[in-house]
């Protein structure tokens, strides 16, 4: 897959459409990943102006500088929203009585933060690469919707519908959803989702994703899986396949599994593609992960090496996995 240069992208004429707003919720560890996502969006939509909103609790000066640098490189605007929990008094009950991570709270406040800034916003996870034009989404009329979502993988859908006791046979993956801000706020979706997290007696395995599915069951608009094409690199690596499988007409390819496209130690072709996008972003100087970084990755890497017929290397990495696990 050819990735255009910065010069190629900027040479394209502006399409004259309003800026399209996209939101991310990341911490400092995910800015590199988000940089690849943003570059892939811009590269595949050279005439479109974007406004990228980043919600976070704290961000280093270096990442703030790089984020602003995007405005010099491309036809984009960036807005960093540093969240102060004290300013969200309407959610104080949840924050004071919950064992859930603050990261769950972050994307649920996107409509509150962006009210008055835009009437609609696309939320994206930062482990996504854009493969095609988003024109269809830019032009989509969502005036009558609360949110536009994408169905999860069929097996996950059936399991979660049963586990959560959902009335309608539908379940979406929370990595991509398009929000009508006023309708979302008018229906009090954030508060209802937080309340569901606190009070539900069911197993909320996927936390806010499950809670959102309960609240929006039968009320969200579903669109094609091409807008959130789920790609699990582990499936490829378990059978020694390193080439990126064809993804058809997918627009957003979501690497939702435990192995990410910046895990260069996997030697998967997805890492080369991510690297090429990262190279046209302000995070170009940051290396990919040449070695596994946690116990889960160490154990997987050992397993992959064994299946590749490299038992001694596999054993070495398994010993490292055992040592790291013991040190916890």
C-alpha cells in the first residue's frame, strides 16, 4: 500500500467541505499510536480539513508540541482538552464511588467537552489505520441519530447480547462511534451509562462499551463493518502469516487484538504500514517496539517463535517472561 508524501497530500486542492471533527482519548503512552492514526486519515483524505480533539488528563510538553506541529504540516486544526475532574461536578458521584479507571470516564465526556464547538464528532481508538476516504461519513446526515455505530465481530456480538440480556440482537464495538452531540446530551447518555456501570448486576467485561450497549440498545444507528474493520494480528501470527490480509473496502482497520501494528518484534507487514504513516507525522523520530514490553507480549512472542520452528529463541523469551512475571 503506497503512502503519499507530505508534499503530495498538501498538493491536493481543498474540497470546500466544513472541517470534520475527530476525537481521541489517550495518555502519553499512546500519542505515537495516535500520530500514525492521524497521518493515515490525512493521507487518505488529502482535500479534507480536519479538527482533531485530544482529551487527556496530562500530556508532556513534547507531545503538546508535536500535536501543534500537525497544523504546520497539514490542513488540520488540533485542540488539546486537558481534563480537570473537579470541573465535572455532575459526575462526582460516579468518580467518588467507582473502582473503574479514569480512562473509561474520558470518552464519555466528549459530548460535554465539545458542546458548542461542533454538533457532531467521530470518536476513534488510537490503534486504527485509515485505508480509504471518509467522504461518506463527512456527508452523512445524522441529525436524527444519537450515535452511529458499527457491529462487533459476530461471535462477540452473540456472546455479549446473551451476557448482557439485550432486548435487540445488536452489539457495537466502541472503537469507532459517530456522535450527534445535542441528541446525546438531550438523552443524558453519559449519565445513564455511568449509572449502568455502577448499578448493573451483569458481568461488564468490556466496561463502558458494555454499558453504552445497554443504554443505546435499539437506539443507535448501525452502519457497515467497513467503518470499523476488526483485524486481529494474533490470528495471522499463530499460523506464521506475516502479510496483511486483504481488507476489501474497509475505511478504518482496527487492530483491536493484543498485538499492535507498532510491535515491530512481530515482523508483521502491518508494522511496515504503520511505520510509513508514522514517518509523515510529527512523531516520525520515535521508534517502533523492537522487543515485547510486558508479560503478555513476552509470552506471545515466545509462542510465535516456537511455531516458527525457532525453539531456542522461544525458550529464551519464555524465560524472560517467567522472570518478569515473578518480579511483579
